[in-house]
């Protein structure tokens, strides 16, 4: 199974981000030690990674939807010679000139 924040074993992605951010703040409210700064930098890295993955995941899903739609259309028209323009129109793509 591919990892995504939505199927994270730690729960719902929004709750996970909120709890990580709250934990980061609570660590920063303690003593300012090098260990705490290193730890919070790692927490911040995890938070940023989760946000990035969530944003990229939605773009990839959208691309996969276009590809799936094109493949299904081609499969349904296997007995017909299709043009690239027809397939692009099904996926709502426009020709770039």
C-alpha cells in the first residue's frame, strides 16, 4: 500500500498535523537547549513533509484520473481508429499551438 497522509496509521491527516504542531509548540515552550532545537527541527520537517505530500498527492490523483479516462475510452473504442485529438477531447485537453 502506498503511503499518504490520508491513510496514515496515526489517524486522520488533519488531526496528525495539528497534534504534531501542538507538540512542536510545547517543546519550544520548554528550555532552549540544543537538543530541543534539533528535535523541533525534525518535527517541523515531518510537518512540512506531510503538507507537501498532501498537496502533491492531489495533483497526482488528478493526473491519474485523466489517464484512466483516456484508457477507458480507448478500450471502449477498440474497434475504431482513434485520433489523438479525439482522446484529448475526452480528457478535456486543449491543443497547444
